């Protein structure tokens, strides 16, 4: 949280992504209630523990697109794929 980065593990490589700082919607105070912080901690911990998967057919599409993009631009690195538009 201090570095404002989230690390994603894509199984083939890991990538740190900068995130925008969260600013509470408080009109009169910059302090956040302890209960709100606890809720956010629980939410983030829950998301982190959820299992996810990519179906085999989609893995093939992603792999094909990645190879094609690298053939087109040899300087392209894993970190650049998150910045590519659709």
C-alpha cells in the first residue's frame, strides 16, 4: 500500500502495476473511520484469495496475440502488454 503498487502473478511472469491512490469521500475530515479501513482490508484480502482461471481456448488466443505482437515489435516486453489497447 505504501508504494501504491499491486503485484499480479500471471503464472508465466509477475508484474507490478501502479495504482491510483484512494481518496475517501469525506467532506469535513481527511481521517477515515477504523470500521471503513477494516472493511477495505477485508475486501482486498478476499479478492486476493479468490481463485481465477483462464480457459484453454482463451489461453491459446492470448498466446497467439502475444507472439504476433512480439514479432511485430521485438522491443516489446511483458510489462508492455498491460498497456496495449484492444
